[in-house]
């Protein structure tokens, strides 16, 4: 199985079946926890963009952290945007492609979680995210490091990244790195290899659709395992999270 960037129609078909995956998958839950931790270290913002919002769960997390913020969710999948707008009517919703993005206003905080690993021209997305961040504002990015497993290729991962390379690229775009963290070794890394011992089975049971009670329990135990047995700042960590501030003199 080779890595290939998904089209909007591929994602449109995929996200309609991923409600339980987004709610219960240990990797997704861990990333939402890390984003909430990053938000807690910033002053509450007036305007926030979730770029690549999927079904809006991170938008809900942002509202929970900063109840007075005006939050916008953006995704290229019309079905996901329609569902999220019905579920979270207090937010603004935009259907657009991040690689061809034209928005006339910018934001105090931009969050982009698990997007750039899906896109061949990720450099276009990075420069677009910087433009959407106000001077003096903050950009929070999460993405993956290490091996691209079969289960990750099945959901459209094209590549994984080096944290130092991302820091270099963001710095060249005028961003000042506030925090850069890696997380996931050995707990999350072990889970990834276990899931890819038989990727077809993992994808068929947990890749889409409604989870059984047993499936939810298995995912919850996996989440607890990952949280308890993953340490930060190892070169083997599979999860990257970077918070950067846009320089005011650009």
C-alpha cells in the first residue's frame, strides 16, 4: 500500500463514518488533551480558527477552554461542515481547501491538528496558516513523526515529519517557537505497532462505523495505557505539537 493524498470526495466518504473513531480513538483523544494543555498556557483569545476541523470536536474543546472566544471551524469536506454546523451552531463554519485558501481576516489563535501529514504540498498549508495568524498571535500545530503505518496510510497520511524540520520551516516563515514537544514513547508507539500487526482487522473493526461496547472499552483502555506509559521528549515519540508566535515586525 503506497501513500497517496486523498481527494475531497475521498474524505467526504470517510468522515461520514468516523464519528466514533474521533470520539474514542486513543490517538485522537490524546491529541485533544495536548491541545487543551497548550490552550491553557495561553491567554484567552478573542478569535480562534480550527483549520481542518473535521466534525468540530476541537472547536467544542476550544469553546470549553475559552467560552467567550469567537471560534471558526474550517474543513474541505461539505458533509463534515454541515454536520458540525448543526451540532455546534455557536461557531462559524467555512468549507474551503487549505492549499487554496483565501480568507480576508486573520485570527488571534490558529489551531491545525493532524492536517499537514495528509497533504503533498504541506508547505502551502504552513504558509497559509501563518498568514491566518495575526502578528503577535499564536499557531498550534500537531502532526505525526516516525513510520507511516498501514493504518495511517488508510486514512490518507502522505508523510510524517521531523520536529526540528518543522521548527526550521516555521521559523523561516516568521514564527517564534514558544514550545515544541514530542510525546508517545513507548505507550502510543506500542499501540501503533499492535494495531498494525493486522492492519486490515484494525481498520475493519475500528476504522469506521459505530463501535460496540467492547470496542469502546478497548479504545478507552488503550487511551489510559498511552497516557500512563508515554513519556515526553524522546526521539522515538510519534506525536509532535508545536506552539509558535507570529512575529509582530513581519
